[in-house]
C-alpha cells in the first residue's frame, strides 16, 4: 500500500508520525475460522498516543486530541484494531490506513465563520412570509376568534 515506510506513517507530504511512536501488537483473531484462527496471530492492534507525539505542533496536538477525545483510553492512547483480512500484513496496512485517515481528518483546520448581516430584501421576505402564515392560521379559525 505504500503506507509502511521505515521513516513512519505519512499523513501529508510534510507530516509524518515516527515509527517508534506507533506500537504494533499481533493478536489471535476471534470468531469462526477453524484451526487456522487458533494458531495464527493475524489480528493487529495499533496503539498511538497523540498527546505525546513529536509529529504535531501544540496547536495540531490540541486539535487532534479534541477530535479523538472519545476514542482515547485512560492512558491517552488511540487504539486501532484490524482483523478483517486473513493475513497480518494486510491487517497492519488496514490499521495504519485507518489511523492515518483518522488523524488526517482531525488535522483539518475548520473554516472560520464570519458573521454576516442579512440583506434588507431577505429580512422583508422573512417578515412577509411570517405575515402570510399568521393570516393563514387566523383564517382557519372560525368567526368570533378575532
């Protein structure tokens, strides 16, 4: 997949997570699968602590921690599991891709909202619509409710 390099996990052309900051653990997969599943550790568990990473600036670290806050363990680690493939190598690629996608999404700087005033015409249209709705509701009621 091109995700696994000796120099880390690539998030963008300028941003990489050093390989030493990602802990990889191979575990036996659960579920059906006969003898194969009972003797081969193909499930991959990735652990990454975004709060301790040297890859992020303080502002980026804050943004990432805010974005993944509900996914962090008590130790502040992000845990990604992959066991959809039969091979540990493909599961590792899948887990790394998932981690990279999650972090890329978290690093996107939100657009700054600039307050604008509604135009005079749109204000008049809104008031006209409210007046029509009021008239319609008043007309639904029978005589004597004025």
